């Protein structure tokens, strides 16, 4: 565990040539930064290499913190959010469970010369205990089944105490907590209750439908009961949320803001992105992405549920439903056949 009293020295960069390479990305303002990827890139890293995407979540955090304050990045992966936020001067505390991702993020800290970025390998959860996880390429998720892959799991409250971050003087300025943990969001929040009460942070978390829907809804209820208001984060807009659980995208990043801080935080956000409802075309695009996804059968099934809801209760969108319904049925049949053939092998 790092100690903040010891100033990290970044005079020597590690030799990464045997296993890794630097990949240059840019944030939404055009500033370059490096992430570390395998020499033999995995599927996610190939996508990064080809698309060179900009992270809308990193941009939102930059708008809120403006190069000051603190980001607690839970599920930091290889640093596509932590690194560009730290580059502006914000103190960033990154927690990552997957050991290889943690190594890449730690090297990225050196390559980008970021002494204000602190990296800890740990799973963040609701109880201090050993956890098991399963990994698929660059991704990892908590598993209930004991396996050979174990990781230390801590409450965020405990991690803050272990890192000597509990006195208010340690986290000066605004605090943002970003959570991206493959459906484990609610348990992260349960283990962060004292931190949330003390600092009233802005919280950004990923909500998933399908099998993870109950956990995502529980996370929203947890924050709503603590006087948070919600916005969906889209590429070009923030959308106020009136009713939790009505999510048209299969995956959605939510911005949760303490009601007492809403005016101040929103005034910063509006300087970079508008707060407005989605257009019918934008809503249709969200459903099409789910309908055409090859990741799992849950994605098109979610699209079917949204289309059915439009037909039943949203006549303004019902006329668009037929445009995707026939393609959706064909795609669903292909997915079912593909899944069945894999199970028969």
C-alpha cells in the first residue's frame, strides 16, 4: 500500500520493450497521453489501436475537477480515465483487480510522468476478505465460485484508512468516484458508505441490464436514498433521469450528483456538454447498438423489451420500432444458433 508521505520518484522509466508497447491516445481536448498495451495486443487493445477513442467519462471528470481535487478510480483498467485526468494535475487514486492491467497502469504512470497517480492492486467490495475472480482477456469480474485466481478485497472505506486518506485535510477540494466493475457497483457503494457521507463525492458508475440489472438498480436506490440526482452520460449530452430502471441502452454510464452540490457541478459540466433530452434519432441509435451486438443474447433481448415498451407506452417512438424489429429478429436467431453450436462442440 502506498504512503502519501513518501514522494514517488519517477526518474527512471522501466524497460517495456520485451512485453509491452506504448499506445498514444488523446483526450477530448486533444492532449496526448500514453497507455501500455501488450506487444501482442488483445481484442480491446486492438480496438484502442484502430479507433483511438476519446473517453467521454474522462472528459466529464475533467470538466468537474478542472485539474484539481481528487479522483478515486475503482476499476481503473489500464488507465484510459486515470491517466488523462491525472495529466491535468488532479490527484488520482486508482484501484484495479486484474494483475496484468495493474502492471500496465503502473508502467503508464511512469511513462506519463505522473507522481500524482497512485496505483493499488485490489478488488473494491462490501467486506474485507479474499475474493475470487474470473478473467476473459483484459476483463475480469468477481466470481462466487472458488477458483485459482484470488485477489484481496477491501471496502473503499478501509482502503482510504489504510492509505491515510481519512482526515478531511487529506482530500482537499472536490472528490469524484468513478466505478466500472462489471456489475459489482452496488457492493462497491456499500463498502464506501463512510467515504460518501464524509466527502459527498460526485459518483460515476456503469449500469448494465440483463443479469446485472438488479445490482445496477440497487446502486441507484442506494444513492437516491442519500440525496443524489442522476444523469445519463451520452457522447454529446447529459440526460436528466426521472425514473431509475428505465434504461434504453444496454450499457450506460450514470452521473450521480449530491443534490446539495447540483447547481455548482452542473454549471461546470454545461461549459463542455449540454444537459438536454435525447432526440428520437439518438434514442433509436441506443437501441440499435443493443440490437446489433454480438456480445451476448442479453443485448438483443434488452432491445426487444425497449421496443415493446415503446409500442405500449411511448407512441412518439412506436413508429420507429418497425425499422429495427425485423432485423432484430434475424440477428437474434443468428445469435441463438451461434450459442447452440458452441455448446455442442
